[in-house]
């Protein structure tokens, strides 16, 4: 069974991708600082020796580990740069240091484009990041390019507002909106006119798996690919979708946009369709409704457990 190292294996995308890889017949080497203390899989990608050791016997590496949120990068810019730029360099060095170097898929972000001059955005659009998170991802992409020049088989996949699980960070926009809607709580919208391309977790994992299969087939010149729906959704529309999914029980509160956010993005999915045969399947209406329903179900289960505990007491 072919072994793949997944850094950031315990995160939103890592968990879903690992399931998809196992279902496709691969074995997974987990790697995440979120793994329990004392477990061999608990590795920081800034530890080159540890990453090099984990990469042994692997045919490929999917590098997802990162400071994964723009707001966290603004709060801790040094940590963001070290993890996202220097950590990626470590992963590439670990791969190049193997006797039989594995291929590497690097998970970048639509943040590398910054505020694009034209929409929809193509992969060849200028890279003009507006925050430290985006700048670190651009630096990491350049490191991937250099590693390819040294003979490493690589791919860059740019992810776009991935959503689809109630286990995601609670203050990310989709889980924040859908949980609040499920509980009948107010929805705060920071910049209602800001536009994004929300891509479901299942579609994202399927797209990365398609890239892996191309690399496994021997491809050495795959260009950067973003996994996008091609459909713009404003934050105001997103809030309305979440609220409607639970009977419009929540108040929607409008607030100014954050200073470090890109105002508008949606991408052209043509390259992914052409090179991978991939296109997004999950409509934003369906994905949001499913998350509201999932949060509501969790709330009911929690309420039932609490009621049972009170009866026992």
C-alpha cells in the first residue's frame, strides 16, 4: 500500500482528505501539532529532522499544515511567516533529502491573488497579497517552484473559503453564520457586500485527490490550480442563506468590513476542469442548509443529554 504523508492531518481539509485517500487505497502517515502529546504523529513542521524522518518510505506528501486563517496571521505575523513560509521550505527539504524523493502537493490559498483587477480570477492572474497570510503563501509557492527546479515533482493547489464541517473553527464565517442560525442567535456580518467563492469540503478533498492521481501517473509540469466554484456569494447573501435554512429566526447585524480582508474574489474553474476533470458539485444553498441542520442536530443532542443527566441526578 502506497504511503502518503499528510501534514495538517487533523485539520478541516486534512481529516476529509485522509478519509478520501484511504478509500482510494492509500495508507496515511499523520503529521500535526494537534495530535495528542506523546504520539509520534505530533510533529511541528518547523522541526526539519522530525519531518524528514516522517517522510521516509512515503511516495508523496500533501502539505496542508499552516497558520490557516488570515486573522491569526494578523495577530501573530511572525508565527504565520515561520509556519507558512519557512515550514513549507522544511517540508520541501525533507522531500528532497529522501533517497527516492516523494512528490509534494502544497496547499496554497486564493489569498495569494489579493484584490484582483479582474473577475473571475484565473490562475495566471497577478499575485498581489494584501496580508501576511497571503504573502507567506506566495513565498511558499516560490519555494515549491525552486524545489521543482531541483527535480522534485510538485503541485500547487489554491484553496478558496473551504467549508462543510461543524468541527471547523467556530469563528470562521460559514460555521459562525450557520451555528448562529441554527440556534436562533444574531448573525454579525463584517462587510455584507464582500464577495467570495465558497467551496465545499467534499469538493476540495476530491480535487486534491485528483491532483494526487495525476502526480502518481508521472506528471511533472502541472501548473497551479485553484479549486473554485466560479460562483460569487456576498457575505450578506451567505447570512441570508443561513438564516433562511432555519426559518429566518435570527437577526442579521451589519458591521464594517475588516481592514485586512480582500473585498471581492471568485475564480474561474476552467483549468481544474481541463487538467483534472474536476468541477464543484455542492451548491452553496445545499452546503449551508446541511451545516445549519447539523448544528441544530448537535444542539438537540446536547439538550437531550443535559436533560438525561438532570433526571439521573
